[in-house]
C-alpha cells in the first residue's frame, strides 16, 4: 500500500522526533515492535476474543 506523500512525511517526522536521539531504550522498543514475530501472540489473542464474542 502506498501512503500519500503528506502522510508519509508526517510519519517520518514523527518517528524521527520520537527516536531521533537514538536512546537505547527506544531503540530496543522500536526493534521489538517492528519485528513481525512479536505480534503473533497478540493476533492469536485477538482472534480468540473475536471468535468467543461472535
């Protein structure tokens, strides 16, 4: 999916503002939140909740 140019620019500026200082803690958090296997338990839980409720 291609983002509109203005949205991509806002996203880039926001990310650089948050992690522009290269703080070790934020580097760690950004690494793990962008890693695809980190989210599998969350998606499994979400599917379980949706299945249980509907």
